[in-house]
C-alpha cells in the first residue's frame, strides 16, 4: 500500500468515527440546541422577557425590586421595537408570576425570531456593570445578538462593561433555563447591579436610552 492510499483510508476512518459520534450525541441529547450559525429568522416577532414577577421579586435592594425594573424596561423596549416595525411579544406586561418554562413556551409557540430576557444583577455593593449571558452551545447568532446589545448599552454609558458570557456563573458547560429551552437565539441582559447605587442611578437616568439601544441592536441583527 502506498502512502497516498493509506492517508485516504485514514481520513475515511476518521470521518466515519466523527459521523458516528455526532449521531450518538444527537440520539442521546434529542433536545440539545441546534447550532444556528447561519441563522435566518422567519418572523419579525421579538420576545422580550421581563425577569421575575408576582410573588418572585428577583433581587431586592431595600424598597427596590428587580421585577419592577425589568418590567419598566421591557415595556419601553417593546415600544421601541414596535416603532422600528417589529412585533414585540412580552412574556408579561404586568406584575404577574410566570415559570421559566412558561416564558420559553410563549416564545417557542409564537416562533419568535429572538428571545431577550431582562434582569438585574445582585452581589456585594462594590460589584458593578452590565453583562450579557448566552448559552454554551448556540454560538454565532447569539454571540452577535449579545455583542450588539452590549456595545449599544456601552455607548449609552455603563459603569463597567463586564462583557458577553457563555454558560452560567457556575459553569461554562451549563446554561440558564431560558437560554437552554428557547428554540431561537436568546440572551439574558443583566442591566447593572441593583445592589450598586451608581448602577441604579444610571438605569433610572438612562432607562429610555437603554431601551432604545437594546431595540436598535436587535433590529440590526434582524437586517
Ligand atoms: Zn433576575
């Protein structure tokens, strides 16, 4: 056997092993998110998810509750999206409680093009800034969405740009529920720390600018 033949045989064996491994992976993980690098949305529906609500206040700082900040911002983002010609789909438009599963179901059933969840962070008083979370598996389309949003928010002005992060705080292999269980590209925006006075001041003073920045960033990835 000459050297060329041997190389071809080795390549064939490698390709067969790879195909087998991929097959086993999808059989064992039927709900594993699909890689959506060349993602083309089929609808103009954008799901905006105001985190927490009802009996779940989210993070709290004195009288201030995360669920209220999330809702105020979500309503503003929805208005901005509508003005740009998109169809906003709110998981909640009042102070009601929804499970994480409910939120994903709303987006999946309506075949939303993107899912953007709004939250506020919480930690010690010194922690500050904005971060955006994407899943560990749905790659390019999500990274683009999240980075556009991060850049747009930074342009408005943030204390610290904490960046786009994949996975969860605990592990880059695991995912937050709404990122894991939505079919479309999704991200979670942590718009500053509710535990940081300056982050709260920035949010209060720039609420409309932040909402408009988020909507414009989403519109840009939809183009
Ligand atoms: Zn939250």
